[in-house]
C-alpha cells in the first residue's frame, strides 16, 4: 500500500501493523516514492547471508607475502608533498 508521508506519520502504528499482515508499505513524499517499510522478519530475511565488505575481501584469494609486506611497510599517516604558495 502507498502512504503519503503525512498519513504515514499520523497512522504509524497502522503502517507497522500492515507490514506484518500485508507486506511492505511504501511511503511517498510529494507523490514520489521515498521509503519502503518492511517487517523485522522481512528485513532479517533480506540481510541474512549478505556478507560484509570485510567478509568479501577475506573470502578472496590469499594475499601474497609481497603485498602483505607492502601494506605493513606503508606510512601510518598520509604523506603529502609540501605546497609552497
């Protein structure tokens, strides 16, 4: 169901209840789709099994020793050339 933002704010408990019984509820701002409210169960289903960026990196091929050394040897702060005005 589509809800204008003003109606969704005024009837928020009804919007939340309908996510449980009817599924996702769309909220519009000035007639344009702005947000979708889903139940906690639906949200959990959507994000389960989605790896984080770190998980994605760690799941890739192993890093060779040369890359690890280059990472460990880099400066710990940004190195920028002096700028003269």
